[in-house]
C-alpha cells in the first residue's frame, strides 16, 4: 500500500505572480481591509492618523489596526506572534501589502490607542445594527471571569496577610529556640550553624516587613485585596476554586447571538452590573422596550426597578438565601401576598396584616405580622419561626415589581433555558474557539481594550458567517 505523495522539493513550480491571486474573493481579510478603509481613524482618535509632512514616516494606523483585527480573528494576540505572522502568512502579506512591522511597533500601537481601539469595536456594533443583525427585543446578560496576568501567590487578602505574618512569627520563634539550643550543645554537622540560623531569621524578618507594609497599604486603601503583578486584578471564585481574574460582562442579542455590549470590571461578583449593562444595551440597540434575561447573581430589587423605569423588563430568578430557609423554616415564598387587602397569608391560612414601616438602608420597608395569639397556638409554629411571639415579614415598597418578575420567570421556563444558551455561546467561543480566556495585558484600562478587540473579533466572525464576505463588503463599500 502506498501513501499520498507530496511534491518534489527540487521541482520548479510556477506560483501565481500576484499576491492578489492567493486571496479568494470571499476571504475574510478582504472585509477587514474594506472595514478599516471605511473608518475615520482621525475622528476615532488614533495617533498619527494624519501623516506628518516631515520626519521619518510612521506606519499607517490603519495597517496596524488591520494587523490586530486579523490577529484577534485568528488566535494571534501577542505582538511577537503578530510580527512573525506578518513575515510569513500569505493573508497578512496581502492585508498589509507586505509591510512587516516589528513587535515593539505592534505592541506600542495597542498601548497608545486604547480608547480608539474600543471605539472601533463600537463602530462595528453600529454596523451590525445598521445591517439589522440585532433583533433588539431580548438580550441575555452574563458575566465570566477571565484570568489576569497575576498568579494566586501574588494576590493577598487581609486574612491571607495576617495568616502569613503569624506563620512567619512562628518560624522566627522556632529558629530563635534552635539558636538558644545550639549555644548549649556541641556543634553538630546535621544541625544548621548559628550563622545559618541568623541568615534564615534575617530572611524571614524581611518577608515579615514586606507583608506588614502590604497589610498597612491594604487597610489604608479601603480595598479587600491587593495584587502585585496586575494591581487592578482581583481574586475571584471560578467554579469550585479561586483565580486572579477580571469580571467580563456581556449583553448578547437573541437574534444572532451577537454581543451588543460588554464591560470589564474587577468586581468579584455580578451584583450591581444589571442596570449598567441593560441600559447600555438598550441605548446601543436604540429601542424603547427591551427584555433582559440574567441569572440569580444579578438579583437586586433596586436595579430591577431602575430597569423597569426605563422600559426594560427583567427575568431574573430569585436565590433562596434567606436565613429562615437555611434554618429549615418556611421561606417568604411560602407566604402569599394579597395586594388588594395588603396582607400576607401564611401556610396555615392565617393573615399577616400590616403593622409598621421603616427605612432599611434607605429603602422604605413595610412590616406584616400575624396575631400573637394565633401563632402561639399554631401547629406549624416550629417550622415557621423561632420568634417567641409571632412570624413577622418585611416587604419593600416596590416588591410588587419583584413578585411580577417571579411570576414571569415561573410561567416562562423556556426563557431561562434561552438565557443559558445565549449567554454561554459567546463565552464558550471566546474561551475555547478563540483561545482568549485569559488576558495578556495588565491594568483595567488595557484589559478593557483587549476585551473590546476580542468582542470585535467574535462579532466579526459571527457577522461573516451569517452574511458572508461579499454582502459585508457591499455594506461598507
Ligand atoms: S406560626 Fe403564625 S405565621 Fe406561621 S404558619 Fe403558624 S399561624 Fe402562620
């Protein structure tokens, strides 16, 4: 049996003479080229967008932008890899017209154009809107933790620093005891000498000093943790473990799973991200009404109301985190609210009527309680409350909005399934398909630009696969 044979390396071969002939009509680089041509780089704020009449000519920012767009579309994100590919990759030779910038020029371009690069991502989002690639009716908001350039060993919380200091103190104490013992006994080759012990103590004292300074800085900064390599990154829960990461938020449109909006924060949870993401998506889509799906990590009454006030309808399941539920007692969901009578009805069928109001953390709260005599004699009391007298319930002034949302979530389970499918598609593609589940740059500002390039590449990929290169070329031509 034989194998498929390659060509003889010594054989003369007539390759096409024009670089143009190597790039097919529907190759994505043709769209990248036309898209960059369609941008007003000067208005977007790119440095050197207007060439100087004197001095050594720089690279055209459009060419370096082409290089980055190609790189992020093709799993090439580092400046050194982009430099290498620009020298040998036929598509890049075509796209850059055989320009071969060195890695420093490539890296500096990204560093010097953080805001303009983000603006390019927005320009493409607006193009997608113009091409009606967004449905503008339903978006899913979700967050994912992407690893920062900072190891776990170089991230400290106050608790970790205190534990390290205590550990160092114990070690220093141990070495001092060994020093005392060494004075009392004959020198022994198996034991460290007094000089060696002194050296270890000095080393530990230095470490102690460093950690004490970090602890002091942490306490004065008001932060909960400090990262040494990338000071903006934070230790966050990822699955069952923790990693030093950034929290990437996306709002994904239901029509074609394109990312409408994204943001990068160093907040360790998704709490508080609902309003900024939902309103930004609404503005980008240019719609008055929008449905938003999110998981229970976004459940925050005040933000659900903020969204409702501007025409955004949220679907967020409620997490059963009440202390009563955790203690095995009836949770509030077991009590039915009667809006006409303004009272609750408990699992025993008794009425909890309105008693008083107060402000809790600035929120107007109303309190409801069953008659003491009823609760005291209730057969379900052991499962209902530890309170000696009667079960009490609190209700936020706008809790009807949350009740309505729970009703929507309960009656439309398909929406929550859709949330999962919508939100996970982009993150799965970004992390696995595009190998962009980690950042290469340090600092929130740079990381935000890196993410914008990744989101732009994801949307480019989707748009090319939905419409094809020829239609996209027509749109920017
Ligand atoms: S203890 Fe009171 S509130 Fe609880 S189930 Fe019994 S009657 Fe109802």
